[in-house]
C-alpha cells in the first residue's frame, strides 16, 4: 500500500475505510484472490466454490507443455476467461506429473503410493480431486477407493490430514521457501488455492490452512518454483515453464 497525502474525507469515506480494516478481503467478492496475513506473513488466497469451472492443464492439443498462464489462456473457448492459475503438483524434468494426473476424466498418469525421495515421497502424500465437489484425499486411501474425478493431481506431502499437521513438520525448522498448495473445506464446497508471499516453513504453511482457513485437509503443491497468475490483478509471477497447472475459468 502506498502512502498518499492526507486529505479531509467525508464521513462515509472514513467509515468505509475503517470498515475495510476489520472486514477481511475474503468478503470482497469482486476480488478473485485476496491477501490474508497470518503470523505477520502475507498469503494470497484464491477461493473457488463447488460448481465453478476449476480445471487442470498440462499440454495443448499438439502435445506441447503449456507451462504458463498465457498458453493456458490460448486454450480457452471464446467467451471464457482465466480467473487465476497456479502450479499444481510436482513434475519431472520433462514437465510430466510425478504422480496421478487426471484431465477431463482421462487418467494421463497413474497414482504412486510408494514412499520415495523428496517432498513428493514424504508420506502421507495426497490427491486433489474435482468432482461436483472438491476433495483432498491421502494417496493410499484414494488408490483403495478412487472417486470419479473430473480433474485430479497428486502431490506431496499432505499439509493437513483430518485436522492434524503432517507428522514430519517441525515447528522450529529453518527451511523456508515461497510455497503453494490447496485446502478443502469439510463439506467439499470450497477450495482454497494458496501461495505464501514470503518464504515460510512447512509447519507455518500447514497451520495457515488449518488455523486461518479452517481446512481439515490440505495438500502441498510445491516450493521455490511456486507461481500464481491473476490476470484481473495484473499478477504474473515470473519463472521457468511449469508442469501441471490448476485454475478457475469464468464466462463473460
């Protein structure tokens, strides 16, 4: 926020300004994404409701990796617009997903349930699934009874598992990165897509989902390469091409 020269404002303007201090930007429906401060750290939260057009993207019709918001926008039909998008799970050097990936009901990469190296293999990991609702499901539970996801992406580790933080997260960790992930409300009606706007630990990032947003389940997408695109706000985080991406589409 920039500071401007003080001017005498009418009463209604002063009241509105005071209200803005106590009403979270979450309540301002005109904003596709908003900033929430938690423990002095700003997080950008992009909220979607069940029934809205949340999609995943990886490649175009020619099999080329999309990798950024401009190429995603090029795949949209006339009258459609991209509300927001972010990276949606870990990937190999070829930009192919590290685990399960479902797009428009078609499984393009199978689920991985074994423990492995890196954050992806830090079990429990999980799957973000879009049906007529949203869900974040632990990977082995998903594999045992897979729902009919229209879109799904696997990543890891889980941040919040049924209200508990991942057991390997340390409150005194010194490992901090710009991180992003997704959390889902208990009724599956709301999904929160979040990026930290300053480097944070896993522990703090997970607590933001649980303690600030009230998400009983949340999934880590990635860190250090995390990027968010919000065209209406002019936000287009810079970086190398991404693998899977998730976002919200609206019709004008």
